[in-house]
C-alpha cells in the first residue's frame, strides 16, 4: 500500500523541461483556458472580417451621406484616445512582468507595488472604455459617448460588431482586474508565490495581446 502511494505521488510530479522548467497544474490549466478563449476571440474577429468584407458600406460617414448612400450617420471612432488606452494596457503588461520578477527575487513589497499598478492600469482602461461608450463624468470636454452620438447596438453591422468585440474584451479586462486584485490580497497575506503571479500574468498578457489585434482591426483599418 505504501509503495502504491509512493508511485501515485510520483505521478503527480511533472517532469523537468530544459527550456521551460517544471510546469505546474495551474499553469497548464491556464494555457488550456487561454487556448479555448483564443478561439472565442478568433470567431468574433473572423465574423467581423466577413461582415465587413461583404458590406458595400462600413460605417455611415459624412462622405456616404453626401453621396446619398441612404444611411444614418454614425460617429467616427476616437483613434487617438483609444491609442492612449492601448499604450496604458501595454504598460500594465510591463508592470505585471516587474511584479513577477520581484516575487522571484523574494521582494514581496515590490511585487505588491507593481501588481497594484497593473490593477490600476486595468481600471483606468475600463474607465476609458466606459467614457468612450457613454461619455461618463463629462471628462475631456463636451463628448457624450458613442451611444449618444448615434452608434447604437443592433442598428448596423458596424455598430453591433464594434460593441460585441470591444465589450467582450472589456469583460476580460474586468475579470482580469478582479483576478489580479484577489492575487494582490493573497500576496499581501503571504499566501502566494512566484508561480501564482506567473499564472495570473499569463491571463493578463493574453488580454493585452488580444486588445492589440482588436485595436488594429476595428480602429486602424480605414473604412
């Protein structure tokens, strides 16, 4: 019975890999989740590409109205503001790396500092996205938000795909902020290690990487 228990315990130990070291169950599960989640984003972006490629008009601009295309004018997306949010999200990936590096070096206070900055970056991104949608708090002038200006969900493929893709990503950012906040609390209580931060970092880096694709496809490619 003792020998069987020993064999069972030994089977739970993952083998050492020369390049990636020894993987943990949590890290393996996170990679599997990210793979499946990647398919979700791929499906959304593929649908977006098909709809956009098959449409004679994508986004009813002033030029389309002048040419009497017969559409209701929709507001242009704020590329400069969203580029700022993109830069903020990229910076949050850097602070996530710094947090994990600090934990590896045994600097728990440094890990908390950098992880807190990562959470703050995520929160600011969400605030910026809410402002883009609804124009909350009256920040940055008389902007009232895309919804108020006529970009309404369900009205056109242009509007619907925009909210589906960016909203789905925003839900991931919100999930990441909650996840990283829980990790921050656990780290402050001394209940986490470098592997915990690494697994959380995988999710956050994935969210940041996907946003770069979303920003490129939806904001940067001209109509």
